């Protein structure tokens, strides 16, 4: 997608602080972190939102969730805890329409979210 910010990061056209790359995913630090650890896990392939996922994406989503757990663990937050978030569309505040899993940790997070 020519006009997609995260496709540009995947393609290397816009810099990001990468914390993981593999065949299907990249992960990088959020530019406006909301916790001491705030990483975004992004599939290389453009999918606009959760609403566009199909059953052929099940393995991809599983990889995203398991990568979130791995990154949280690498940062020492497996035991104390962390949060994963997919925002979808306006009411959830989605601003980048290329799916991404937020991984937040390093402080006590309030519930319910705002
Ligand atoms: P969302 O509101 O769920 O769509 O989340 C989009 C996230 O992308 C926000 O937390 C932004 O801070 C983050 N973001 C926007 N631009 C960049 C960028 N160039 N590099 C890293 N993170 C970004
Ligand atoms: Zn994209």
C-alpha cells in the first residue's frame, strides 16, 4: 500500500527502532510510548484492520500474539505482566490502518482503559 505508514516502515522507507524482524513480522518501538516498554508488532503484509482478517490469517495472528509474549519476556515482564492491544476503527482510536499489536509493559496499567 503506497500510502501506508507501516508499509513504509516494513519497506525501510521510514526509519524505526526495530526490536524484531522475521519472514512475516516486524516489531519496533512506538514513537510515542505509553509505558516503559511500548512495542508494535506489525505483519509485513498490509491488512487494514481486524475486520479484514480471514481464516487464512489465523497463523499470522498467532505469530503476532506469540511474538508479543516473547518480547515481553525478553524485557523481563513475563512474570509481572504486560498488556496487548489491537485497536480497531474509530471508537478504539485506531490511527494507522495497517494492523498492529501494541505490547505495553513496565508500569501498572489501569483497567478499564479510557
Ligand atoms: P493505533 O492508534 O492503535 O492505530 O496506534 C498507532 C500507533 O503508531 C500509535 O501508538 C503511534 O504512536 C504509533 N506510531 C505512529 N507513527 C509511528 C512511527 N513513525 N514509528 C513508530 N510508531 C509510530
Ligand atoms: Zn500497510
